[in-house]
C-alpha cells in the first residue's frame, strides 16, 4: 500500500509516471526482505506461496513440539485440575477431581461474575481445597495451567486482598496440598468445563461427568497424548 501511495503522489504532484512493473519489483523486494527476516514457523502448504516471493520457509522441527500428558496421581493422592474462563469481563472457574486410577470423583463449577483471570484462578484453588475438605480428601494434588497463579503457594502475599482471609482459612482445613503446572493442551477436560460455567448461577457440585467432557476425559485416562506446538 505504501508503494502504491508513493506512486500516486509522484504522479499527482510531480507528474512522474511509474510503471506497474517497477512497482511490482519494489513490492516484491520489500516482501522478500521482511519475510526472510521473520523467524516464525509456517505450514507445508505455505511453501509454494513463499517461494513466489523468494522467502525461505521455516518449518516446525520435531524437537520444538512438546508432548503433553495428563498423569494420574499416586495413591493416596487425588488430583484436581482447575481452570477459568473470562468472557466480556465475566468469569467462571471450575475444578475436576480424579483418583490414582483416573476415576472421576466429582467436579465443581462456579459462576463468579465480574472478576479478573487471576482472581478467578485463585478462587478456583480455594474452592478445590474447600471441596476436598468437605469430602474428607486429605491428600490433594492441585494442577493448573496458570504459572502466575501457582506462585501463591510459595508466596501467599500475591493472593488478592478480597480472597486473602478465605485463602488462609482454606489452608487451615487440614488438607495436605501439592501443586504443579500443566500446559493448556493437557488441561482440555476442565477447560471445556470452564466454558460451561457461564451458563449456571452461583456454584454447583457435579456428581456425574458431563457428556461434553467424555472424549477428553477418556483421552486422559487412557494416556493418549496431546501436543503443544511452538
């Protein structure tokens, strides 16, 4: 567009006529220069298009692809995966509990209302610990795809003021908690549950696995991999 703009200005204000071929050559050279400086990855189907502009194609390497697996905990630990969804400023958080065999134990879903992603992530942790204590589960492995939210387990001062008292109370419920990070690709089961949370009111406990989660749930339970692309 810049080349076209320059050609129009030269014709209008300086009466200089630039040929279409000259404009094409300049456009081609500028695209080739910027394209070859780009370090992103392309799809195999893009190669023919890039070749027309003399741009070297950069394909993903096998070592750049990360294998992501959901792993069941060792007994007597129970694992809860948490996630949140924020749409137009309205947040929902969820958690899904499974035992050492990958068996579904229950799940919670909470429509929070207006809240930030970080606030919702912390509330999901708190609700997970509260539900674990209510069911008498004393060894809880909490897993999330939010590295920033997981930092509160080593630095509680990061907990938002509105949740700080509830956070400390949840930590005193007698449940032993460990935490870990998982990439979003391995957290797909609860990710879908998080999107469902916008359609409820308040907080609910699910005794049965929602039909929409069956495929992702059994992928996790049977050890089928997911992949994270750079």
